[in-house]
């Protein structure tokens, strides 16, 4: 869906006045998303609310309906991404010992994980773990779990798959605090294979370590609640300022503990939560204008897909043979910052 298509559908569904239309168009343009992929086109909402319903007159489908759509569409997305990851790693499905799934936009059981067993041909003894409701940094949480599993068992072969259907939580009513999600978010899936560092076959990056920091005075900066009409997310306008003020002292100290500095990092795989968040990271860390160009490109081409997005950034680095060491960085409810160091 192009930016123009997204704006047209959203104004039809939400805006009641010309002023609201102007504000929505401005919000979408500033979001920096030129294209996005969505499993359930928003115009199908007319099937739920009726084509004669006035704009912003309904909260849209129930959470139950949205979760049924999640079950229908998340599974094939996750399967395709996981199949590509196995092929790229040169590992057969029956070699996988552990499966980690990551998602914050839907719940069902048996769900995506069991579907992957069936569609990929995973062994029935494959151990599984789900990283749920962690938000945009969920893939980094998944990598932390995978690192622990690989350290505990040198023979482990871990498939990590992050899948999100953010578009299912589209807001149908005028609410400036929550409609920013409409402008930013999209659907997507990404996967990779993690194995013990003692296994040199096909290794691309080494996951050196991961870290976390709960930023002070930030508990309501990003919230993510389950409502009767989808999941309700709010993004405070304080988020960029909190990142600009508080990110550097913690991250610099953490990198120093790893024998690195902000200046020694060659590639920055920063989750593109939005243009202002990327601006705040650049400001906090004193990065050059090109340091986050890949993150901005992924945001423009795909939108914010929540947890898989940072893996899209990483894949682009791999395709372009970007130099390491590489830092993966994401932010989520809390306000929590999560980091992974790849060498």
C-alpha cells in the first residue's frame, strides 16, 4: 500500500472534518513511510462497519475478529520467512533443535509455532519458546534467549522467527495520540538461525552480548494495552527527548564493558520506530547523517513492522556487506532500550 493509498483510506474511515483531514495527511507524510505491506487491506473495513457509516463512527471490529485474522495471516508469513532463513543458513528443518517465535500483535494456541512444526517439518521433539508482547525490540529479546540456548547446548540449532500484523490494530476513530500508529505501522515477518559460536560453518555474525536499560521517568512513554477493539498503543511525544537525553550514558558504558566505544561501531542497526526516534538516536550518540540511512530506508519501504523490522535492517546490512562490529538497538514499552552487539 502506497502512502497516497493509505492516506485516502484513512481519511475516508476516520476524518469527519476538513481540519482532521489536513492533520491526518500531515501526520502520514511526517511518518516517513512511503510504502507498507498489510495482510488485510483497510478498505475491507467497510465490510465490517458498512459503507454508509459516517467516518469515525465505530471502533471497528472486535478484538476477537482481529485475532481470528491474526491466526489466518500470521502463519503463512512466518512460514515463508522461516523457510528462507533455513535455506540461507543451509540447515534442514529436521536439524533445528529449538524454535523461538516473537510477536506482540496477536495470540492464538496452537498458533504460529505449531504451524511451523507442520509446514516446515520440524521434529516433534523441537523445543519451543515464545517471546510475547515485548514490542518493537522483541527480536533482540529473542536473540538473547537464543544466545543462552546456544551457550547451554553447543549442538543447538535455533530458528528465531518474528512476525507481526500491526495493521490489525488500526484505529477507526479520531484520536491523535493513537492514530500515529496508523501512520507508522505495517505487517511483516523475518527469521534467522542461531547456533553455537563453536560452529564456524556459515557463520555471518557473532552475537557477542545483549544489554537492557529501563530509562528513568518513562513508564507511560510507550503503552500497549489489549482493548475490546484491538490493541491500544500510545506513543508519547516525550519519547524522542527521553532517548536523546538518556541513551548515550548507558550505551557508552555498556559498550565499554564489551571492549568497544560508540566510535568503534561501524554499523548501526537501529529499529526505525519513527523519524523522530531515529533523529534522537543520532543526536544522543553523535552519529553522522548517513549512520542510520539503512534504518530510514527500511522505514520508508516497509513501515514500522514492530519486532521484525530491526532484522530487515540487519538483512540489508548483510546484503550490502556492511562492516562490523554492528549494534542492534530497539525501544519498547517501559521505556526500555534493548541492545545486541554483533561482531
